């Protein structure tokens, strides 16, 4: 029973660690997109790098550029 509790705790800890990593990557990504916009790169170019449309990139990140 203790082994099961420990395994469950490890799995939850792994999720928490991955969420933290995702948050760090999201923060870095916003910074990189801001840098690209500051360098006059288009939303179409940024979208292409993200694997999404120009509209999807702009919709998700444009509001975060002023933050």
C-alpha cells in the first residue's frame, strides 16, 4: 500500500514539474515572439514557426505583447 502511495505521489510530482516547465517555455516563447515582432517579423512568419496560421498566432499572442 505504501508503494502505491509513493508511486502515485511520484506521478503527481512529475505532472507538477512538467506544468512548471511548460510555464517556463510559454514565458520564453512570448519573449521570443515579442523579439520577433520588434524585429518586424510578420504574424504569418511567426505562425509558420509555431505551426499555426497567422490568425491563430496573432489571436493567441498579440494581447501578450504589451504585457
